[in-house]
């Protein structure tokens, strides 16, 4: 068996332009069936019922990153994301846009979505983790909620108005009855 010479190009594909390289890369790592599947996942995006706005936003970004050659322009991406959201989050975005979100410029829409995503992410986790303690009395729950809200206000540099704290009565999360869950 004859060894190829150092620097030999006998078995390498001929690439003359950057587009040739991109095409070879895409065809190797993204065969047409995979590309079609990824494009369909992007096109059919829907926020899940148990998914927060922040989680939906991150999942949509992950879909776009998984298929970097999807070919959807920015307006199409924004439209697909917005139309895949639940009505509550659509209303929230429209409210932040002072009207129909999709009537704003693409740059404004991206800024509004990013702001909402940042705010939703900063509000969700600390409060939920502190309130879901088991076997605590009402005053401890009220204290945990107060501490979490104080931390959130400090994080966003907002000074809360003084308020009195009432004892929280136990109630079922599922039915609202006067028993614990």
C-alpha cells in the first residue's frame, strides 16, 4: 500500500469558495430529513401549558440554534414565537407594546420580548422555592413571602410601599378549600 504524500489532496473535496465549504458542512451534519424536521419544529412552536414565558422563550431560541440554516427571517421568527404563545402571554406582550406587538418594529419586538423574559425569569424561582415549604405555620409563610418580595424589589431597585402583613390561612391549591394540599 502506498502512503499519500504529505500535503496530498487526492481524497479531499475541492472547495473553491466559502459557499462550497458551508454547503459541504451543512450536507454532512444536517441531512435534508434532519433539516426538515428541525424547520417543522420551529414552524409548529407552541408554548406548553406548564411552561412559563421564560421557558418558552428559551426553548424557542434552542430550536433556532439547533438549525442555524433554518432560513426564517427575523419577522417570521417573531411572528411564529408570538403566535405560539398562550393568550395570556400574548396579552401581556401587547400590553407592554401599548397595542398590537406585531405592529411594532422588529427591533422593538425583540426588546419587549427580552425584557419580559428577563423579568419573568427573575420573579419565578426564588418566591416559589421559599413558599413551598411543608409543615410551616402562617406567619412563617408570610415572612418567607415578605423576604422574597423584598429581595425582588431590591433586585429591580424598586422601593415598596409600606404594607401590613396579614396571617395567611391554609387553603388547598387545587380546589381552594379550607384544608391543606
